[in-house]
C-alpha cells in the first residue's frame, strides 16, 4: 500500500476529512523507491511495466524538487509521494496535498523528447504543491463537496503553473533557453490561431470550467478560451511586464512567493483583486490596463512589445505563407471527421461543418494523417474538391485554397540589445543574451 498518509502499516490517521480525501491510497503490485532530498523523504511509486529506470527518475525528480523548492523557499510537507501509472494511452496528472498521480505511456522513457514531456508533467504537478494545494483561490476554500465550486482565478492556479513548468525545466538544466523559446513561439502561434481567445475573456474561461472547459463541445475552439494555455501566456507577459516596469528588480517569481506567504491555506484563499494588488506592488505602478485588456477583456496579446522587453523579436518562420483551407480533422476508426472549422476560412465559406465525414480530396481518398501534407502541396488560389458526407448526404464542396492567416513563428534575438534588455533576458531565462543565435 502506498499513500501520502502517515501510518504504522495498519492505521493511517488524518487530521480532517479534507486532508484524508486529498491523500490517494494505492493498493497493488506497484514498486516503491524511497529517496531523500534535503533530508526529506520522497517516494517514487511506479505501477506498471515500461522502459523506465528508477535511478534515472530519482535523479531527475530530485533536480526538479530542488529547483522548485528554491523557487518557493520551503517545503510545505514532511514526506511526498510520486504515484506513476504506466498504462497504454495514459497521460496527465492530478495534484494532491503531499502527493501526485502521474499518468504516462509505458515506453516513453528512452525517447528524449517524450521523456522531457514526462518531466514537464512532473514539474507541473509538483509546482501545484504550493500553487493550488497551499496557495488557493478563495472560491475553493473551504471546498464544498456537495456542489460545483466556481472561481475566476483558475487561470492563476493552472495557467501560471503551466507557465512555470517549462521554466522549471530550463532552471533545472533539462532544456536550454533556445529550446524554451521554440516552445514559446509555438504557443504564440496557437494563441493567435484560436478564435475563442477573441470571444471569451480569461476570467470567464476560469469561471466556466465546470460547465464548459471540461465539457468540450464542437464549437469550443471557436467560442471559448483556454485558462491553461492562455493563462500561461498571460503569465509570461505579466512576468516580462513586471521585470520591465521594475528595471528587472522584481518579477512574477516575487509575486508568487509573496502570495504564498500572505495567503496561506488556513487563511481562506485569495481573490483576483489580491493577485492584481500584489503584482502592482512589485511592478511599482498600476496594472489595471493590463488586466482590463488581457484578463477581463479579449484584446490580442501584444507579444512583439513584451518580448522586446527581453531583447527579443517575433519573426515569421517561413518566407512563404502556407496553403490553408481552415479545418482540422480526426480519425475515428476508418472515418475521417471534421473536428474544427475556422470562421471565415475557405472551408467555412464552402459550408463544411463539424462532424462531416471527409472521403476524398480531388477524387482521391484522404485521412487525417495525410490531409495537411496534401494541402501543403497546393497553391494559393487553386480550387480543390472535397468529397464528404454531411448528415448522411453525399456532397462535393469546391474550395479556393488561401494562405494561413497565422504563420509559424521564430523568436529571434535583437542584434543590439540594451543593458536592461540583457538583464531581463538573463533574469528570466538564466543565461546571457547571446545575440549570435535565435530560437532555432
């Protein structure tokens, strides 16, 4: 039996019901490995076979533990348990008061990219040990198990954590600033590609999590924001803004540490106004415009301006715009169905709808795996024919290929950064701003 509860093997007491239900109990054939960081016991508990190596995992988890402890300044527990579940098609995690459950496919540990993705999950869920399990929105304190618990701060609880999980891997030495910037460039493209970011404010995405985000519908991409992804992006901009306003004396790091100290779990939680107030203290002036535009509003995020604070520029990755028709598809068994249709796109104008079953492109069968590649070989302005079933009616749709309105990006370094830009870059990513390379 493996659990975060302290016990003697037969009895496992808990101080109250909340603590008890926040300590998962696993009974099975899992393998437990105990290790210590700063004298504090941690347990790596692995259920399922795979190509994992316990010594490697303990080494790398220890780096993440140390890095995040250094960020927050203390451990909020006396013992911690990592419950790793290796099962096919598994993924994601859940944070708990002194433990976390981490789902992963069994054979990802020898692949460097897949393994880094797993470490990202570790960094994310472990960061929640402070941000969520201790520092908690007021709407979740005390937690009411009889009803939905609404709050507008989930973008801080999850989005800010998502911002920091990648940064923790940089600070722990698992990836480079250049690789981090590659990921940031991809996030910028995703941010600008999602129509819902221009429709639903971030606070509403947080508040509606119970009724919308975790009950994804066909039009979610077009009509709703994402408090994980957009929350991470807002956190990145806020971090750079505070660094710029304070001449790099302060950052979002200071805000989070101060919030953790000022709003302990026993104190009833924090509000969005509390968070904005603490951020303004470290910024040195009002952030009302920032919050009005990007948190309460749906203004496009000004990446170019904020990256400039760190001596960086946003550039198009490709010299030529890619051909585009404005749909995303997914394969369900032997059927290829439309999963997204972007408003205003050629597919939208042609009447293609969510759930349509695509049969052929220009007379030849097509699947999700090769649709994008075949579209990429077409020229802007070329007319193509998509054959599909729409509500069991066979249709042929003519579309004129357009160019993708949002390009892939690169984040490149300014050739002549100022002293402040150099300082912000180094304070943010922990390395000098070497102007000889970009995010490639």
